[in-house]
C-alpha cells in the first residue's frame, strides 16, 4: 500500500487529517479512505469555526468525494459528530478536509471551481463525475469562502458602475468594478437606487469619502446615489454613451429623410447608408466612403448631421482643454443647426456638461465595465442561462473578481 504521506498528498489533505485505513468498494468501484482528525484538535462549529462542546455522534459515518486516484473514484470516510455552538446552535462539527455542508473535499471543490472558470459546467460535470447542479453549488461555496477572506471593497478610489440584463423580462444585475485593478468587486440583482445603496452601505461612510472618480452612463439613479453617498467623487460620463446618443440622433435624421423620399430612387440610397453614416472614418470601407461622398452632394441636411456626429466624436477623443473647447464649439453649432434631433441632443449634452468635462479631464471611461458585461454575456451563453442571479454573480466573481482558487498542489 502507499505510504500515508504519499496518499495524503495525492488526495489533497494536510497533516491535520489522519489516514486510518483504505479499502476498495466493489459496489461503488471506488477507493474508500477512512480518516479522522488528530485527537489533539478540539471540536469546532462547522459554520463559524468557534470552539464548541460536542453534542452527539450525529448520523454516524459520512462520505466526502475527493479527487480521483488515477482513473478510479475515491471517497473519504469519517465520523460526523455534532457540536452545540452558542451562535449557530446544533451543527455538524468542522473537518479539516471539507467545507461545511459540503459532500466534497477542499481539493475536489477547488479543482472543480478552477476548471469551471475555464469551461462550461456541463463539461466539468462529466470530467469530475458529478452533476452540473453540484458544480454550480461548489462555485457558490468556493466564492463565498474566498470573498469572506478578502475585502474586495478595500482601497477603492476609481470605480465604474453599470448594469447588465441577466435574463428576459427586464431582470438586471448592477456591477461595480475597480478601475485600478480591472476586477469586479461587487454585484447584486437589481437596477435602482436601493440596489446601489446596498453597495455604499457595505463600503461604509469612511471609505465612500475616499472615492475620487466614478464612471457610469447617463442613468440618473446612479448619479443621485453617488452624489449623496460619495460627495467628493467626480462622476464621469462614459464617452461611448455620449456617442451612442449622437448616433441615435443621426439615425433619426436618416429615417426622417427616408420617409420623406419613400418610393423614389433617392430613398433606396438613403436606406442603404446607415452603416456608412454610423461607422467612424478610420473604420470605413471604400464603399462607405463613396456613400458619404454621394450624400455630401445629394443630401446636404443628412451630411450636416453626419458632420455634427463626427465633430462630437473628435471632441470626445481629443479630451483635455482642447477637447472642452471643441465641445463648446460643437454645442454652439448644434444649437443653431435647425436639425431637431441634434438640437435636442445639444440640450442633453448641456445638462451633462459637467460630467462630460470630468471625463475629458480624467480620461476615465466605462470600458472596463463594458468588458465585464461582455464577459458575463459570454458566461450566460456558454452556460445556456443560469438558474438564479446568484449563480451568475458567483461565476462572475470567480472569473472577474479574482476569487478563483489555485489548482491544488500548485503554487498560487
């Protein structure tokens, strides 16, 4: 038989676990490794880890699935006595080889969680010989434990706030990222002031005062909470959303002109010009450029709207004092351009002018938040949806929050 030291290393347990004996179970086709804690260890609550007196023997022997030995399944077998905790009542005593209320060992769950960060849960379930529901529960358990050891909200100075729809029916998750590390630091179901208020409650008043910059879109519910809970933080309006407003205004002009020319050859030319108008000059194809030249000759109003959009894009790209000067000139032009959608846009820009100036001064955008949202969409598509927002948040924290455990037996 293998020495206990080698076997302990293979199944991923430390010296607090004493290996008593091993046997092969022909029914399960698995190795059963009988273990116990060192007798010098006093019983502790399985939930909080506090010292607690023994209550009874529980339900006798229990099995915990551990990592396979070669191609054969393996289980740890041990007593599962109960203790009486002052805080949590009668619970199963903690064991050094597994988390509380888990049927798997630490090494098994850490391995499972690491693979799940890189592959679909259904694939992990086949590889680890378990079910996808167990995989999801393991991820939630591992993330909860690692989050309890690390204060993800500590040291925040520049954050990004955004929301993402996690399923049909206007169901959203609000996400907060740290611009300095690029990590997702907080997420919760909901998209309103109360949801964001929970984040600031957890952050605390003292740490909220240390926030310097907050990037977000034009959502007033975000602005209101940030102004009231982090008064010293500068709110930076995401440039992408500003250009999205401009693109929408330009497309309104194009559709209006198409409706006025419906049934004529000119209408077909305008109908097919959408992507040429919305694409930035750096990314335009030869056909796109030809379309723009044609519009400049045949449709002065639409071409003027296109130039307004491009002038705003240039101002947002330049940033700094020069960008602010270009934006001021753009506002004067837009207000007297006599194109309703751009006159309306100029009023919107005017309303958010201070926030846009903050963006130009700090060069902060919501790009990291959008990257996180894209990653969450990929996770959702890869998993064909999640049974609950908590499951998606756990996966997001595993992959984007820095809460992925290292593979057992390897340096972190």
